[in-house]
């Protein structure tokens, strides 16, 4: 049986040797990681196909390409980010200089999910390496073929005391989160996120929790319906709907609902054909438990399109559920599958109120040509991030931090934000020895007026 404590101890010893603090060392590790991923591109694609029925194109677009692009971005900018930053000093601290040092935490634990099992392990890994940390990776046991390739990449590329991989289920995860690592990064469900937050809290371990929730997609009556339908279908059904920021439900103005649904149906057929089960571009649900959960959400009486499923294939067709009420079962929890409920509305104010009554979503999408509606939604609803007139694409801009708020997550990453997430900002003040600011020293008689002026 794996001794988790010994694994962590070896990482701490490696970190204390100081080699990871050298920026050139970090850059070299990122280059090695990039080559390892490029060399195993076909293996990664094959593994993703076996685990999730992903096509080669989708595997590259949403997993491999994202990772390689991220590494390139870090290679370009890391030296600049890692420099000691000199900051201004206020007048009342004259004779001082102030600096911010970016210091690695030490040993980072990264726990990956099953929906994007390659990308969502390697994306935080890139940030952790760039910041100078040692890393323990725990890929999802629900995607064993991808986990196997990840293990090959890690074990053949890095010193096991620098970056290691731990495999297993709930028991090993429980052991890991109860150890004294220096940072925990978790992507997954809200329920497990709460368990990890509780365990981290006991040892005062900082953590990032990338969770989920019910992300609304609003289509107003002034939106471009053709564009909306096309982009909603792609954003919802890519990866078979198993995307934490997928449009979870549609809020459609009553005046355009019928037209929009007809166009959505048209694009489902255009993208995946009349029989998506025979289409190599259409994925599958990760396991039977999730498949069973999803088919129980389908109300046959409200199916506008789709609603077909095959147990042996873990297949569920692209499904639109119409005339949904806020109280329906499908509106309780995140769907995380190829089913999209539709609620119609009369006024923007009414749906803003409804959304705000629920937990804060990870994402929100609005299709409108009105600047006023756009501003109203962005300013009045709290959510992790999102798009205007598109879905999902806020994730792929490295200049935008990605993360949730409230129940949809804690913390953020991507691009420079990843470097900052895995770094402790150490503040240093260096003072001259040539003179003292004597007003701060006792006795304080007749000094208060002077101090008040200095603080204005």
C-alpha cells in the first residue's frame, strides 16, 4: 500500500534543496513537458477516445492543443512574471524601498476530474511548475486510459521526488488531502469540493476549488438567433455536455423561443446527423452511474427533441426539454450532460431575480445586441465569468482568469493568474540606516498633529 506521508516527505526534501527556485530550471521542465506531450499525442487521443469517445479533433481542440498553447504562453512570459517587483513607497515611509517576491508554496497537490482528464490535470500543473513548486498529481480513476498515459508522461519526464503521480479512488484522495501538503488544487463537484475545503481548513492549507453549478444561457429577443443557436449547440454538446461551464439551461424570451428551438434542432442535425450514435464526433457519458443519473432527468412529456439513450453504449442523444419550470427536477443540480432545459421569460428583470435566488453560477452567457441589456446582466448578477454572444470561449484567453465565485468555486487560474495562484507574494521593506523617522518613537507629546498630516 502506498505510504502517502513518505511521498510528501520526499517532495519536501527535493523542494528544500532549492533547485525549483531557479527560473531557468522551471523553463527547462516546461520544455520537457511540452516535448513529452507532443511525442505522445496519438496515445493521448487514443486514451481519450477509449474513456470518453472523443474524436481526434475534439481531443486536440479541447485538451492537447490547450495544454501546448498554455506551455508556450508560459515560456514566453515566465521570466518577466518571476522578477522581483519594486513598488512605490508612501511619503511617510521616506528612506525605504519596497519589493514583492513571488515565492513557491512547496508541494502542491493537484486532483483532476474525469470530464477533461488530460487538460484539467496539465493546465494547473503548468502553473505549479512555473511558480517553482513540487507537485503530486492525482488523475481521475474514472478515466483509466488517460490516467495511464499521464503516468507514462510524468514518470518518464520528471524526477519522482519533484513531480509524482498517485493513482486510486476515494481512499487515496482522502489520505492525500489530510496530509500536510502546501497547496491543494481541485477540479470537480461541489460536494467533493466541500470535503476538500474542510480537510484543508484543518491544516490551514490554501486551496483553489474549481467547481461548477447551473450556468444559465440567456437569449434575448434582440439577439442574433442563427448565431445563438449555432454557438449554443457547440458549447452545450462538445464533450457530450460534460463541461463545467457548458450552458446548463436556456432562458429564452417568449417572442423568439419557437424560432430559436427550431434553429437549435437544425444545428444539432447539421453537427451530429439524424443519428448521433453513429457520428464519431459525438461523445459518450463517462460511466454508468452518471448515465443513469442523466436519463432520470429526462421528462418524456416535455422532450422537444432527442431524448434517446442506449445503456450499453452510455449514449444519450442531444436532448432539448421544453416548457420547463424553475421547480422541475432538472433545475435542481448541475446537469453535466447532453440535456438542455428551456425556460421562457417575459422580462430581463424577472430572470435576473430568479438567477440571483440560486447559487452563484460558474458561467453565464447572454445573446443580445443591446449594450444596456449586456451591462445590466454583467453588473447585476454575480458569476464566475462568461461570454456575450458566445459560449465557453472565455476559457481559452490566457489573459482572463478562470474561476468560480461562491458555491461555484474558490480562486482562479489560467495564464499569469496561474503563476500567481501557485505563488506566495512575499512583501519586503528595506529601510535606510542613515536616519530614522523619529516622530514614531516615544515620547509622543506634541506629535499627534504632525502624524495626522502625514496620513492625509
